[in-house]
């Protein structure tokens, strides 16, 4: 079966179609709570519309709160184990500013909001992205309680990022964020990182 | 300037054009050394052709040595901080077999060869990809010696993957792999994860 498929030279990492009509890129996201609520809403829409797992993320300009890019889990939809919410948001933000670093000269500082504490892959990606702040909603144990593995993330991992100048805030609107994880578990949603 | 660019809904993760003519997908890669030599050659071609940093990777079927997908660093070329060699190879392999898991039912076991020990992001991605074996060429300190940061990877990180059934072999053809890092440094190549 698999032999039918030739080697590939391109992968498209896309957002689902509903995003264009559901996200207001011109709104002001003035506070941490407003920014986190967007990340959580993306997670919730994603599971209710059947386009992925219970995780949402968004990149903002720190000072203005201008929304730069959004992401939501697309592992199953895209057949791509790297298509976590944070990965999509960071890649789309970098493409939008046309730089591999969100800390590039001539750009304002950026921050990443994630509806859940990032897995090992995404925490590494945060470091390479150039964001200067990471804000998380649900905690690692909230994801694990509904059987998602978070991978090799340790207290030292967070310390490593902080030592490189990245501010990290945890458990912002944790209860609201956790509710999406629980809703997904109650739906019987697929746990692709079991 | 940046305000000219509308929000994006898609990112294309592509291989450079030279790959099609330089990689033989029908060859047999019978041994660990043959498989690692391909990963190292991809790294070397990448820097000599000016399409990225000194890192290459490839996914093989473990038993047959059939080549499934290749990747090479494309951070600067693609303006994408997640475009590490391992990430490209894993995503292309998953798309080729049309599954988010290389351990999916009906498929043979897969393994990832990387010309250098993976950074924190890529090590997390290895865990989610479903490969059952990781083989590395150059060591973390070889990358750090030419000023690449590898991120929060600890002995416990490797133990975490091994506990989940992933075999890991390190320093396979290390000297050949390190030579590409040194060649890149001698060229004055850009260190995007400095």
C-alpha cells in the first residue's frame, strides 16, 4: 500500500477553514486574561468542530496585544505528529513577519499564549522562536489526567528557558483551560500522544 | 512594514530543489553506517549549496533499510525556526504513509537517523512520531562547540524516551558528522540558535 506513494518534498501546515470566520485579528487583546481566553476558545472550537485535539495557542505583540497568529492542534487532521497548537501559531507568526525569529531587529517583542503547558517539543520550539514570554493555562497534570503525555519536560527545562530571558507564567485561567480537556475526554476524543 | 501582511492560514514546509536529484530513494541502505552517511551527506550538501545549517536527517524502515523521507535544516531558507532536519524528515515520512504515527498498524517499524544529537524540540518530536529507534552522529558538545544551542535536553530526557520503548544509538560516525559542523563554522555560516 505505502509503496504507491512517491517520496514527498513538501508538507502543508494549515489551519482549519473555520478559523477565518471565528477569529478577530483586529480586536484588542488588552490583558493576559483576554489573550488566554482566545487560546482557550480556539481549543474549544477545535474539539467541537472536530478538527483536532483540545489545545489552542496564539502569538501576540507584547505591548499592544495585537494578535499575530493562532494555532490549534491538528495532529490527526494533518497526519502530522508535530502539528501541535503552539507549533502552528509560532510558524504562522514567523512567516507573517517574514523572519525565523520573533525577536528579529525592527520587530516588537512577542509572547505565546497556550491553553496548556507545552509538551517537550513545543517547549523547545518556544526557545527557538524568539518569543520573550510564555503564558500557559492548564497544567501538565491536567493534560496527563486525560491521558496526554507531555514528554521529557522537567523543572530544569523551565529554568533553562528562563535563564535565556524568557518569562513564563503558569496556570492563567487554569480552570477554564482544564474544562476543555475534560470536555474532550468526555467526548471520547482520540488521544494521539497516549 | 509588518502591518502590510495579513494573517496567514498556511505554512509550506519544503525541501530545497536539489534534493530530488541528489537522493536515491531506490538505493538500499543496508547498515547503520550507510544510513548515517546519507544523513551526513544531506547536512554537507545543505551547507555547500547554501540552503541551510549543517544538519541532515532521514527516516528508514528498520528491517529493509528502505528510505522513506529525508530532511535538512531549513530555518533561514523557510523563515521557520522549527524547520530542523529531523522535523522535516519526520513530517514528510508521516505524510508519505498518511498517518500521524510511524508506528501505525499495518506499517513496518521506522527509525530516524540524524547527523547530530537532536535539540530539545526534535527530541520531543521523536517521541510523538512513532519511530522506534533514534541514531545520532555528532554529539551535543560538537554542536555547542560551533555555538549551536541544543536546548533543555538532559540525561533524563533520553531515559524518558527509552522508557517508552525507543532505542537510541549515539556517536555513529561521529567524526564524519562533526566535520560538517566544523566546515560550516569555517565558512562563517549563520548560527540561528545562538
